C-alpha cells in the first residue's frame, strides 16, 4: 500500500505519462507543443525568449534535446497549418491527461506567456480561455500560475 501511494505521488504532475501511466505518444507531445506555440505566437510575435522557454520545458519535462524539440516544432508547425482550430489538440490533451497534468500544462502556458516579460492582453485572454477549455477550475488555474512563478 505504501508503494502504491508513493507511485501515485511520483506520477502526479508528470507529463511523461498519460493518465493511465503509459508513456505518452509523440502526437500528445505535439499537441502539448502546439498549445505552447499558440501562446507564444498569439501576440503575433514569437519572441526568442518564448522559444527558449519552450525548448527548456521540453528538455526538463520530457528529456528532449534541442534538436529533438526542433523536430517536434517542425511537425507542430505543419500540423497547425493543416488544422484550422486547436480543438483537436485540446481534446487529445483532455482525453489523455488528468487534472493535475493539465494544471501543469497550464503552468507551462503561463511560463511561455511571461517569458518575454510583456504579458500582452491577448496572451492573458488566451491563457484564460485555455484554462476553461482544459476543464480546469479557477483554483487549479491559480495553482498553475504559482507553479509557473516557482519555475523562474
């Protein structure tokens, strides 16, 4: 029983696995990346600091080297051009991530928002919109902002 609790807490907020504990597939990584890139580009300026934040998040959270993240970015850019809205990607995340994982993802979104130090109103609105679309409460959103603040 102790080991089961230990396993539960070690998996909490881990984005390397889905809600069932299975390693996530590349398409879920790409969906995650697309949401982060949406945030970075929603003010029509994909700043270098935002890109660096995304690359460092993918290194820290998924163990991906810069070139691996670059390959995923290429895939994400291609997919994003083919799909008009991000609902498909959000639905995939909602299906495969539990609430604590989606909270962590929202913390990444806030981290990208704050990376260039500007906090454009369009970015703030998108973060709020994504909170709702990721089915997170205001309390979970506040926790996500706290997590984002602690990472820096």
